[in-house]
């Protein structure tokens, strides 16, 4: 089987937790639209992305990452069913403060309702933290109040309040 284009090299994912039996944590791939990537995002928020738009966005992010990796979307594929069941991302922001170190922003954590096993969440968060913790002075995430208990078990602590303006 020919290799498919990945958003970033899988070298960023620690090999000890990348694959266990029918579980594969890996970078988002160009063919993942057909593997229900947008459907799983719909369990998190509105996602009406068409296949054409998915490919357009994928290639745009891939170009940015080819210059300097900063967008890391990790998925868990159930290779028995060939479907994406878990997804999350970390975006790296370069800063002028802290000697030019980075801040990692964990975003869009979603586990399909058919796969809501606690350890999947924990593995995904662990992978995302490990990708850039060596170069980031902090990693932050936004979450709803009802998810605070979970993220505190993943060693995050409530720091402040966030606000948003939607357009």
C-alpha cells in the first residue's frame, strides 16, 4: 500500500504510544476526509467542510508546516473499521517573550461517542503535550467548565478566564 501524505512527520509522535494493536495514533492524512474526520469534528462543533475544502485546507497547512512545523493534528484511527475516532491538535505560537520560546495551544479535542474510553483522551493529550513540550514554556487549552475535571487529571490547572468574540 502506498504511503499517503501526512500533515507532519510521524517522528513527532512518541513511538511507544503510536501503535498498539488496532490502535494507531498518527498525523492527519490527506485521505482522512473519507475516514470520517469531519464527522467526528461535528461531535465537537459545526463542521460542514466539503471534501474539496478539506483538501484545500490540508494543502495550505501542509505548505506552512513544510517551512516550519507549527500545526499538528493528531488522529486515532480504528484500523478495524477504517474510521477516525479521536482527534486533537496543538498549534505552536512563536513568542518574543521568554527568549523566543513558544506557546502550544491545544485545540479541538474530540472523541467519537462510540469510543469514549478515558484512556483514549489521556493518550491523545499526552501525545499533544509531548510533541512540543521541549520547546514550549507553556501549553494551554480552552475548555468548558464541565471538562475541567478531565484536564486536571492530565496535569493542567485552571489558570484564568478566557473570553471570545465570534463573527
